[in-house]
C-alpha cells in the first residue's frame, strides 16, 4: 500500500521519515549520529527516539525474514539431498543388475 506523501497526515509524515532514517542506517550503514537525509536535508523531521524505534523494528523484521529464508533453504536442501541419494541408489542398483 502506498500513500501519497502530500496526502499524509503530520503523524504519518513523522513515521515515514523515521522509517527512512532507519532504512538508511540498516541498509546503507549510515552512522547513527547522522540527523539528515536526502529527503530531510535540514533535519526538520528527525526524531532520535522515533528513528531508534523504527530501526529496532526493521532489524527485527529483517532477522525474522532471514530465519524464515534459512529454514526454507534448509528444508529445500534436505529435499534435494534426499532426491540425489535416491538417484545414486537407483543408479547403483541398475549397475549391479547389469
């Protein structure tokens, strides 16, 4: 769901900017003491506490996604290894029959 910035309420704008700052910290490695961003060059919308909360939430969300992805990968790998083992056994039985 996207919201047009011009139609955002003031609280929504504060939240949006906090999430932008958090995203820049987490994904781009922008230092925590940076209180400006390309969309807020004068630091008008910077709220240290809101940014910290948004950063914590983003890191938790990414960690959860990473764990889910790892679990899916582990499950997929186990399935692929079992399939490969079945092929090896089948090929071994075929060679023994010849």
